[in-house]
């Protein structure tokens, strides 16, 4: 009898804890900021326009690190600054020309 009562009380306490947690989470929702799909679409269009208007910078670099698939992942410029890049079929030590597109540097091999 005592075991049945303790199991019932334990189940009720667990349900109360779960219910109170959900109630607290619901009451805090007005301070939570979310964007609607039209706002997300407008933000994406602004970002695309910003990338299209940004002038691209070309840099002469040397590949310093490549992955095991023959792609350059880091290069050093003439100023000595090491930058993460994307360069396909470029090995370590190869000279390359890199163009900044947004926040990504795409590189091509200089022959």
C-alpha cells in the first residue's frame, strides 16, 4: 500500500515538474525575436546585392597548405599574411592568383 502511494506521488511530482517547465517556457516567448519568411527573403536579397556590389580584390599568393586531394587550403601573400583559400588542383609551393568573393578567396594556378 505504501509502495503504491509513493509511486503515485512520484508520478504526480514528475508531471508537475514537466508542466511547470513548459509553462515557464511559454511565458517567456514575447521577448523571443523571430523573423518571418518575407523578412528572411529580404535579408537574403540584401546580402546578395552586397556581394554583387563589392569590388573583387585580386592577390598574388603562394600555396602553403593543401589537403590530401590536391586542393590548396591556405596561402601566403606578398605581405606575409596567411589566409584560408580555396584552390583546386594546386599543390604546396605553387604560385596562384586569388580573387576575394564575399568572404571567400578563390584561387587559380599561375603557370
